[in-house]
């Protein structure tokens, strides 16, 4: 596959590669120079809680969870 470097120095990975490897916007890569004109991209590992804030913000609106009356388990 071929791609180009933009005028801003950005490299675009073809959609087929992104889809095949599950690459999402914002993921970070290390770039290693192997030799003149030869480079290697290595995806950085995501932190264990990556996406947690987005998941929490996607929860229903405030007031969605309402406490319910229940009997105490102390009497069991």
C-alpha cells in the first residue's frame, strides 16, 4: 500500500490497515529509524483504564439511578 506525507509532515495510514488492526484516532505510535528511508511504527500500549472517562460520561443523565427502599440485611 502507498501513502503520502502531507505538507504538515503527517503520515496517513490507509483505512484498510486501520480497520484490520483496530487503530483509532488519537492512538500513539513510536517511530523508529531503521536505516535511511526505512522506518518502523510501533503502537504504544494503552493504559489499563483507557477510555474510562468517555465510558463514564456516556452514562445516562443525572437522576437516572434512584435509590430504592429495601429492608436491612441485619435482621436476616
